[in-house]
C-alpha cells in the first residue's frame, strides 16, 4: 500500500485549518484502516482493524479526552 494512491479523508476536527489525522476508507472493506498524520503525508501509516478504528473515533468523540 502506498500513502499517495488512496483518497485520504481528514478528521472533522481539522475544520479550522488545524492539522490532524487522516484515514483511507477504501481499504476498510479489506479489514484494515490506514491512519496517518496529515502533517506528514509521506510519513508512517498506522494500520488498524475497522473495529479498532471505530473505537478510536468513539474515544475522540467522547468527553474523556
């Protein structure tokens, strides 16, 4: 997998011009969700399962942060 080929979606928390995380949803159906730092588009990519990604999203949306 290359980090340049998929369409990356920026976190909704980046709305105000901030830099955050991005994910590539095209791979989710294959059982992996690539996540990267939007400031380092050629940097490392974290590969997580769809359920782990859902947990990350739930944590980010919660008031526990």
